C-alpha cells in the first residue's frame, strides 16, 4: 500500500508535540550563544541580551493571532511549529522590526495557502538582508573571524547558522529520537543526507580545497531533520517521500554551489510547493 502517512489529527498533534519538545534545547542554546556569550564579551547591551527570547515570544504572539482566525486544530498545530522553527533558524543579526513585519505577512499567507512558511520566511528575509548588505548567518563574534573552528566546535554549535540551529549535536540526537516514531518521515532526511554527501564527496575529489562548513553545515542538518519532513508540506505516499528525499539532497547540493547556508531553504521551498504534484503522479 503506497499511502503510509494517514493525515489524521492524532498523528498530527503527536508528532508536532514531540518536535516542539525537542526544540526546547535549541531555544536555551540560542539565548546562551547569541545572548549571554555576546553580553559577557561586552559586545551587546542588556536589552539585546534577550534578543533570542524576543524572537521566540514574537513568534508565539503572532501565532496566537493566527489562532484567532483559523479554527482548525491541525493547521494551528503546524503553524505553531513553523513559527517556532523560524525563531530558531532566523539569522542572529536580524532586525526585530523586519522580523515582526515578515512574520505577520507569512502568517497571513498561511491562512490562505498551506505552504512551508518557515523555509520561505528565511528565503525572503535573506533577500531583504542581502539587499541592505546585512546578509550573514554569523553572530557578532563569528563576524570578526577570530577563531578557526574544528569538527568538535561545529558539533557543539560554535559555527555560524540560525540563531539557535547551530547546535548540531542536538540536531543529531533529535533525529535519533524522532526515528522511533512511525509518524515521522525519517526517510526524507536520510535520503537527503545520502545524496547531498555523495555529490559533495564527488565534488571534493575534483577540487584542491576543502571547506568543512559544507560537510557540517548547521542549517542543512537542522532543516533536513526538522523542516523537510513536516507532514503537511511533504508527500504522504511512500514513493513520494523517497523522491522528495532524493530531490532534497540533489537540490541542496546544487544550490550550495551558490550559497551553502541558504541552499536547504531554497530546496525545501521548491519541494514543498511540488509535493502535492509528486503524490498525484504516484497515485494515478
């Protein structure tokens, strides 16, 4: 039987609650890395110390406004998940006013269209920051390029990435936990990683230089595990999930040749839009 993911409310709510629970360490880490550490280094003041917390609270407030309009609990659950993911994936140097404006716009869009607003949000935010010459996933310490990071540094979150998403070790642990649950589309990140790294290794053999950021990129690892397999925006058929996972790895690799940090967001945005088409073709 090809249809293995039945979209009922119990499956939705169970998986969303598990994923939101797993996001808690990322929230704590975002405050530690992009709040406390910067404040102790005398780089930011007391007001900006709580910037990661502002992003989380704003996401919760805007999501509450969404709940006043939308009554369906399934859409409410996934909108909450998307808003919380945004607060973790957002660039550390994002302007708070811009964040609020885009957050409201994308929540309004989500009322009309069931698309992956989390990936599209980061894409549009990146474009805005690029146009204002502020595009970077580095925090203020990383922007100084003082340190050269080791593999272990990447794992414990010392590299660039979303404000809380650079904690790679917890992303890996989260995947191991999510792997247990049948509702989680584990084959999507698995195939995505497989294709991405196969292509990346092949490319590395043709080049003289080696960039560790392509191999342990926090944005790629976090989005593959948390963003790509979201049930509402990915295929519900077994074959569709396989195709989605393969294309995720290929698209991310191709777009990483332009910008590795934004590559997974482009790939997931495209795939979430064509996901219904993939299922339609497989169920004819």
